[in-house]
């Protein structure tokens, strides 16, 4: 799984990049093979005003099912990344389940072979 991290008005140090990649690995663990790449966008919504203003927008591009995303605004970058990674994992699993149900409903196995009784 490829990870693209982008920033608008947020200082991206190598430690923060490493943290984001490790957090995504932990959240998406066993389902990484279904994801072609993930894009993370970080932005400071309010600038120097303060408050809950760190935005993390996470997109997962699934191999067969399209695009899944999560958007979080929190008080600091790490909290925003943590919540976005968790929400993204939940939504990716849900989308994978939907696709599996559609394949089962259409009478096909995961390999594309017709089911035999």
C-alpha cells in the first residue's frame, strides 16, 4: 500500500510522517492488500487563531471498490490522524463487506467461479 501525505499550513517533520505511516499500518493492517494507495491531507483550518482546527482528510483507493474517505477535525494533528485512521479502517471494512455480499448475491465465489451445490 502506497501512502501519500500532503500538508497545507502544517509542518510535516519526518517524525510526523513516520507516525502517520505507522498509524495507518496499525489501523489498516490485514486489509492493506485490498487498498492500492492512501492519501492523507493535513490542514490547519483556523490558522493561528487556535481551537479545534487541525483537519485530517484520509482517502483510501480500493482495488475493486472505488474510493473511501474519512474527514476529522481535532485539536491537534496526532488526534486528528488517529481518529481519521480508525474511521477509514471501519469504512474500508464496511465497503469490502458490501462488495463480498454483492458477489455472493450474484452467485459467484471470491474467485469469480459460479457456485455449485
